[in-house]
C-alpha cells in the first residue's frame, strides 16, 4: 500500500482535480438532498446527503472544527462512486448551521455534549437502520464527537467507525500541556462573554506555504476560494470555552474506551501539527485491551487533513478506510 502515490483509478487525483471539481463533482453536488433539523437548544443544524436506490451501505461523515459539508464535495463524490450513500451535517456554530454568538467568527460551544446530542438527533433523522451496512467516518474534532457519540449512545446502529486525525489531545507547547485545561477553564470563568482563546483570532486566509493542514496546493486553494465565495461558511479561532470543553471531551474519549465495542480504525497523520499523535496512541492501546477489532494506520509524512492531502497520502488514507469497511470480521 506504500506505493499508493501512483495514479489511482478509484479516487479523484490532483492532475484532474480542477476539471473534476467543476464538472462531475459539481454535477453530483447539485443533486444533493439538504435541509435543516432542529437540534439541542432549538438550534437549526444543516445536513445534506447523496442517495441511490440501489445502494445498501451508508457512511455518515462527521467533519472537523471550522469545516462544512461544502468542503467535502470531493470526498462525498469519491465514496458515492464506490457504492456508499452519504450523509453529513454542519456542527452548531459553524458552516450553514446556526451560529451561537453575535461575533459569528468565534468558534464557540456551551457544552461539548451539545455536539454529541446534535449528532444523535441527526443520525436518528437519517434512518440509517434501513441499510445493510452502516459506517461512521470522522475527522479531527468530528472524530472526538463521533467517539463520544459511540461511548454515550449504546443503542447506536453503526457497524464500524474510521477516525482520521482524531482530536484526543491538542498539540500545544510542552510547557502548556499540564496547564491548558485549567487555564482555559479559568479564562472562561473570568469572562461570561465568548472571547478568543489566547493566540486565537478571526478568520484569515493563511498562505499555502507552511500551512499545517495539507501539502496539496490544488485542494488547499480550492477550499480557501470556496470560503471567499461563500463567506457564511467562515469561522475563525476557538473561544476559551471551546478549548476547555474540547480538552475535557478529548480526555473523556481516552477514559471511556471500553464503551466502544464496534471495529474501529484510526488513521494518523505522520507529520501532524494540530492534534496530539501521542494521545491517539494512548487511546488505541487502551481500546485494544477491551476491543480486539481495532486497527491503527499511520500515513508517513502526511499533514493533519489526510482526506485533503496530496494524492500519495490521500490515496493511502482512502484505501485504508475502504478496505477496513469492506473487510469481513471474523467475530
């Protein structure tokens, strides 16, 4: 699988990306189903889906912080072509879902559990139990939300879960690690108003050079352009409360591994700069003690957004996920 950098017939490749995103991907995107569901605290959450009457397997995709379904058009297209129906949604406070604070640039949440409750409501509305095979795919904060959902929703109907670059800890400076949780809690207590966490600011378009997300120039420029053309998708830095709640949830993910009983795959970005790779290793080692059906795949030299990376890393990521979903478990 290490040679997956070669032209890969199964997924969109960078050399054809611009043509694909304007034509077949755009055409399918125009045919999406979409709408709003009222979730926790009576907020409106945006969702979208691709369905085909002959498909009998489904993937629910849970995106990361500051992301939107709109950003995932290429991934939806590639997985739909492989015979999966696709459902996805925007978390409260970002994308096309209802924003929580007047300054809509601040990435904010009251309780991390609100994300999890929203997901439970949305998944219920998707009625995925009608499918023969049901899979969950999360990225970054979406992986944290997916993990907490599985840990707190024993009646869920997913068969397997794949988590890309899960946020089970944040990649802070070593001297901040021991105090980050307490500091964010204190700063939240000082100000009742949502304020940016230290070092966070409003949305700005980072140049491609030395961005910590992806080494694929063509994918990066497309998503930045999308956010300029559709500014309502933009979200800037996280609030102190979001940091506090996010770190608490990341901790709970590792504490409650025994609540996850379905096969689980972690795809780690080898050159990660956003989340903590050590925390992912801690999670999978602890999970393996009670769940024999867990796997771990590190994509060497890939950056955080393994689903938006250069072909040589993205192909490996998608191969790992699709192989994992289609493998027959001997249970």
